C-alpha cells in the first residue's frame, strides 16, 4: 500500500553558505495493505521527515513515494492536471498530528467539517459525515462543544475523525500519542487498531515509544540517522538473532554470576510461549537454572517475550541443553563475554 524507494530529503540551512542537513538517506519502506506499521527512532532520526514525505507535505529531494499504486512523486510539480491528480491522491491519505491542530473558534463538529468545506461539499453532506465520524470515534455527544472544553484524548479523537473525512485508505499518525498520559494513550491506540480492522485502513505511525509498537503494530522499522537499519513483522524481528528492535521491545538484563556460567537470551513466540520449556530443561538434564530477567507481553493477540537465563558451566558444556531449547522452537542468543562470536548466534 505504501512504498518508498531510495527516498532522500536534504534541507538547506542558513547557518552557513551551502550548508545542508540530510534528514532521509535512501529510505526503502514497504507497508502492506491493511497492516499497522510503526517507525520508531530517537529524535532527529528522520521519522517526521519520512511521514511528511509520504503524503508530500515535504517534497523529497530524490526517490519515489507510491501510495495505493500511485507514484505521488511523479505527480508533484508537473502542471495543473498532475496537481489535481496529486490533490485527489492525497485526499485518500488521512493525517493525525501530535498537537491536534484544532481551531479553537469552531465547534467539534465544525472542526471535522472543515476539510469537507474546503472541498465544497454541501452543508447537509458535511453535517451528516461529521456526525457519523464523531460517533465512530466515540464523541457523538461532543459535537457542539469547543476544543477548550475537551480533554487531550478527546481532542485527538476529533483529529482522527477529521482525518477520516476523505474516506482514506491510508492513515498517517505523527507522534499522535506522545502528548497524552499512559491511560489515554492506550485508548487512542485501541481506537486506531479498531479503525484499522473495521475500515480496512493501512496505518503508518511514527513514535519514539516502544510500548506503542508493542501494543498495536504488525510490523516495525527502526530509524537511525535518516536510514532504516532494521525492519520486519514483529514475529520476524523476535526470531532474528541480535535484533535491536526485539531487544528494545522486550528488554532483559542480568550478568553472569561467574566465569564458568553460560548466559542465554531465550525468545518465546507462538505456541512455545505457553509451554513449560525451562522447567522441562531443568528436569530432563538435572540442571539448576537461574532466571536473570524476563519480559513477557501480548503482541497481536499472541503471548511473546524474552528471558535471560544462566546455566552452570561454560558454553561447550551446554551444547546439548542449548540444542534442546532450539528443538522446542525457541530463538536462542548466547551472551558470553569470552565467546563474542556467539553473541548473535541463533536458530529456530
């Protein structure tokens, strides 16, 4: 549904003659139809530039952006006809902003109607559509209220309703929950997931919060210095040895208690998450196993997580127990200061 190829964005600065800042550096992104895709990274990683280039609020310096089969970059700046086609294509892309961007002098209903008013829709049609969308986001009783009378979460629901006025196939979320408290964040994320399922929306969201990715994303990408350094479905990431995203989604810690110990990071997903694998290992091989840390949660309706365990003896003494764990369908990463080559070793 959304594809970027070799996308770059270079900003010119005024601090020095000829100064440039590269915000995007050859970004290749593929978001499948109907999925919730999260792009995560620290401030300055290029996330906001990426999402603004997807709907051409920012013109890319080079590369292509294709949404629902249309190459938007090919339409940019190519005359009146291409301009009309670009506006039409962009009308099918909804955008939700971090700071709501509501007009304080307009009622909730009037704020939702604004894009339809700009498009020249009749008052009756605007009213019908706005009330329908406010009901969809759970604010039917707030139609005549003003933004100042709303909570932050309610304001964001108005922003979401407004983004849906064009019956978009794609919804872009630019840090939509970063200004909200944890409980309100959960409610907004639940709403986005519900809209994704009910309307068949493809959702691309950017965030710096791992909990957002964990809560609703089917796939995710990690951005650093204007590049995507890792991407895939959450399940694929959990099964990837040494995955930075998997480690960040399910952080575990703990150091070996001695030099003659083997420390393993064990990733559970799918059916293996519900099996008593660690206790079976202990009984089968008569091993005393220490649990140094664990992070278990539900992602996409499935229980997944990671656990750091310590086995007595060096790695060469534990080849058979490690093999047993892998035979159970677990992802195993060996954490051993004396055997760095094994740190990213793993197999299903």
